[in-house]
C-alpha cells in the first residue's frame, strides 16, 4: 500500500506560523490546507482533485460532481460502500456512504440489526454495548446555498477512506459513519450554478457583487422552494421520506447537520439556548450534547477559530435535522458556519474565503467522530435507556391511547396515518365504532395509537396541546399539533375509554391509499359526488381537462341513487349527461378513474327529481369554469409560499399553475387566467400601470386570492375592502412609561412575534369557501401579527377567530386579545370579480392539510360567490 506523507507540511507550518495559516483571508483551496498535518494517506484512494480536476473550495461543487467523487471513493476503498435511496424532484440521485472498517463491512447487516435492537425495550437489556460500534449520521448542506458542508463532505469521505494509523483503524472499528453528502441536491446544484457562473478569475469580495447576491428564489430550498430543514418530522418531500427511512433503518446515535449563517458571524455548535429546549427532550440528551461540544471547542481552539454555543439557536421544533433526533433517542447537533456565500466576501473579521468555511465544517466533522469514540458507551447506553423510559412513560400515562379519523375524508386520515408510519409509530385500525370526547369514530375510517410503545414520546409530541412555556422566544414554530393540521377529529383515551379490544389489525408498513367507487355503475342521466374528500378538486379538474361540464350545488338536496336516497351537502358536484358535448363513454371512463384514483364515492343518478331540496335542474347548481391559475412570482413575493402553492397544485391536484413573473404584467394578455394568487409579500415594485391591469382583470370577473401581507398591498390599492385592527398608541394612553433594562429589549419585542401558533376559528359551512367541511370549528396555523376587523357586510367574513382562540402554542396576552374575534377571511366585490383576503397561509409547509380546502375552494368557487356577500 502506497502512502502520501505530509511530513514536509510540518516544516511549512513551522516557518510561516500557525496563526497565519488559520487567517480567513489566507485560506487556500489545497489538500495541504485542509488535512491534518500528522496523518499519512493511502495513495490508492483518489483525492477530489484527482477525480474532479480541482480541490474543494476552488469552485462550488455541483451535485453530479459530488456523486462522481463519492462513487470513486466507494469503488477504491474497502472501508466504504455507497447506497442509493431515492431521487429528488429533479431526478438527482440521493445517496449515502457507509464508512467503517473492512471487517465491519463484512458483517454490516448483523451490526445494523444488533444496533437497532438497542431501541427495542424487549431486547435491549440483552445487548452488551462494550464492543458495539456507535453509529453516526453526518448530513451536509440541507440548504443548498450553504454549500461549505457539501464541499467539506468530500474531505471527510477522503480522510475516513484514506487516512492511515492505529487511531484511524480503531475509530473505524468502533463506529459506522453514514455520510450524506448533500441533503438537498436540487438546491445545491442551483446555487453552484449561480456562484460559479458569476465567479471572477480575480476574486471579488465586495458584498454588492452579483456572485454574492442570488436572484429570487435562491438556492436555499428544494425544487418547489421548500426549506427541507423544516421537513424532518413532516416528511412531505421525497428527500425527507428517504432520509427518515434511513434514519429508522439505522437509528444513528449522533446526527450532524451542517449549515451556514450570516457572513459577519463566526461558528456555532450546539447545545443551543437551554430555556428553549423542548420539555420532552431528556436532560441527558443535552448533557451529552455539551460533552460532545467540548471536543468541537478543543478542535477549533487548536485552529484559532472563533465560535460560540448556547446562543441564537434552540432545540424546540422537532421538525429540524438537529432536533428530530432528540425525540428519537439520538443526539442532533447543529453546526452554523459564517457564510462566504460565494468564493470570498468582506466581513467584520476580514475577508472570509470559501476554503476557510469548508475547513471549519471538516474540523467539526472530525471532532464529532473523535467525541463519538470517547463517549461511545455512554451514548449507546443513553439510546437504550431513552426507549426503555419512553415505553415505560407510555405504559404509565393517564392517556392510554389516541384515536383519530374522519368518515368524511379518508385521504386526510390516510395522509396522517402515512406520516405516523414513516416515523415507525405503532398504529392499528379501529376495531369498532366508539364515541370519545364528544367525537364519533367509525371502524374502517379511524385509527388508534396505543401509548404503550417505544415511540410514545414522539407520539406525545405530535398530539400535545401545549400553551405554557418557560421561554417566549422560538427559533421556529411553537406548535404543530398534528390532528389540528389535518383537521381530523381526535381524542385522548383515558381509563375505561381505552381497551385492547379497540385494537384492530395492526398497520404494517405504510397504510393503503383509499380507493373510491362508482355506486350504481354507468348512468345516462347524471353523476353526483360530495366535495368532502381531499382529492375532490383533482377529480373535478380531471373532468374539466376532458372537456366535461361540471356544476356545483349552492344548496343541499337529497338525490335518488341506485343505492337509495342519499343526502348531498353544500358544494356537491353534479355531472349532468344531457348537456355534454363530450362522448358519454369517455365521461364514464373519467368518472371511474376519478372515483378510483381520487378516493371518491360517486353516485349514479337516474332522475333529476329529488325528494328533498333543490332538483338537479335548479339554478342553484352553478356552472364551474376550469381554473386557470397564475401565481405572481419574483422579488417581493415569498418564495416559500409561492412554492407551497406550486407544490399543492402540481403534486397533489395535477393542475400546475403558471408561475407568473411580475415584470410581464404590462404586456401579457391576462384574460387567459381566471384566478391570480398573491401570497405573502410586499409587491411594492409593481407600477401604477401594473396595478391598474390587475384591477381591470378583477373587475372583469377574475378571482384574486391574497394571503397574509399581500392583503396590505390589496387594501392600499383599493382592491380589498378590509380594515386592519388599529395598533394602540402607548404615547396617547396617558399612562406613565416605566423604564426597563436595555438588555431585556430584544426578548420583550420578540415575545410579541407570533412565530407559529394554532388557533380556533369558526367557518360558515354554507359559504362557497366552506364547501366540503363538515364542522364549523376549524383550527388554523398563524405566523404573523396581521389582524383584520370583521367586514361590515355580515356575509363577507366566512371565517373568523373565536373569542377564545388559542388552541396550541405560544402567543402573548396582548396579541391574543387583539386576535380574538377578528376576521380570518374576508371577501370583497370588485366589479364582476372577487378578492379573497386570507390573513393566514392555508398551505403552510405542505402539511397543513386541513386548510388546503379553503384555498382550493377559493380557486374553484371564487367565481360563484354572490356579489351581495362581498363588500
């Protein structure tokens, strides 16, 4: 075996001095700069430069190059195997490396099985952790434009594959490293293209440089512009689904999450702010995180790096990469490196070069590996005790189980059950109909979760309704009660409410997707179905794409079907066969397809005469126009929320919107669209001419949907007849102002921010925006301090906050008082069109299924809202 010797480098360090070598402005993209100076390397293992033609840090690595290098290392080293576990939206391979000793590689399946058994309370006491390898998951650059992590991953892979010596061999024998080089391949590739395209031969560090200022929507997010670091618990995207599957396949003891932050910062590692750690996270988790932190500090001290800990970031929201492990018996560690963003940038600490940022990510990868060796048994034993205690707590809990489900919407119930199973929650079909906590649950459409299981702590964190906190500031959301997110009836089962007899068939793997049916077979008169099911909009769009005429009922009725009389509610869909221009056989085929694939029960009807309510030829059935949706996109609009609309329509309902660049408003025929969406944003860049074009479009019958602060723009430009709740002016209150400590100012102001809280609202079920809902009580997610007064027109506020609205999460007393009784949605008349103003984002992070229907109702039924119900 040939080795590379770096002994000569010691001479260079001695001559030029360690301080000079560690200066950010003097960082160089060279293997000599990055690698430890006292290690020899196996020459048969290729370096990144030998495979890619350049050293990490010379250019921003593209994902295809990253894959190329990882494949090369895996092929060359008997310490490394490469695994593909999925693909991104843009068809990029998702891979991870398994790095360990050759001996461990030969027994990797047995090692994995024994390690996972440590999380099984029924087996874990039998296992001896003395010689058990520790498992680390090292994940890099989940934000694509925080690319120092992914670039450093090549150095980590090379070092672990090629480094020689007893210490390295011992580490490899005592550990299994799962190295995920890119947690967000689509974003990484988008950013690399930007940074490399705008790089000068002579580096430009001016913060105003185009290289350092990405265009909207930036490379931070995935293909649909989602922040994947908020999706670990939500698992709505293929990258997250594959990654969580890997997590539970291996149950790693430590998970590292490598990020970047502002250029003028230094380097952060966890633990974060202790008062903001989620109460369900054991103290031992934080103690071990602190013990590991000592190794980061030592490594960074040796290299003259500035750093900090226990500030800025927290461990509260379990949907982040560094916190999800904490509720799953592991230790999540967040690293935040000051970002050069491009290849070099001026900062308060001098010019910050890209290689400097890469080396810090490399150094803390090594310090994590070092810590895992010395704390190995403590961490393994902690994992065992975590699951034993979790199951014990579940067994002793007053809440013996949770039941949830809706007989009206099998898809929402399915998607919640699917989420639970991705996290390995024990789940059963409900064996019999029950009533609990005032809610009815039907066998066949409900599930039950027993508390007596190893995932109890995780389950508890999904169902809890927490409204008291030790701290009033949160890095992310303060609540995520999942049944509320899915708008599903649920109940906590205590005492005699719970029995093992309620446990029907256990759900193994992912639950089966709900399938629908056509009751009565082929009809030559009409088909009718209700709007309750989540995918009803997809079915209607499917019919409209085929040219089928569709109507919606603005009043309830009882229809005569081949299955007997059936009650149909507001918003039921009618497909009459008489007035169609499309071939009937084609309509029948589309109806069958819609029933099966969209999970609907569609009824064949043989007569238009109904025993109760409107007849099928009534004018109360309104013709629907196929939605043609434009979402204004670009600077001024939230890329996250534009992406959420894009994802919802494209991925869920197969009706992709036009992402409409705002600079095309002046010279595009807007008549091809009948719905325009303006998500949260300022839109201050729109000219008077562009504003007038939107106004004329609405006046001619268009539906404009505005969310959150886009409502401010609509109100300023006389497009929405809404009034904002006035702020109290403390200077006019007559009360004497009490001086307060300056040090408290930031926290006091932060406490008035609603970062993510769940509230109760009331919904008008007779309004087109309420079609398909079966309960006027609806929980919504809010992360703004935008307060709207109810409309003067009593029919124009279809959704409003209750007088006691807090359901789960943190809100200050002042904001709770302001929010109580205010409007959540207001409809305004503008000529022949409608403006639908939503104070909140109904599509939050793709998992707030419960309010998606509000948004889809606005798209499909905005045109049907009676002008008299607006302002």
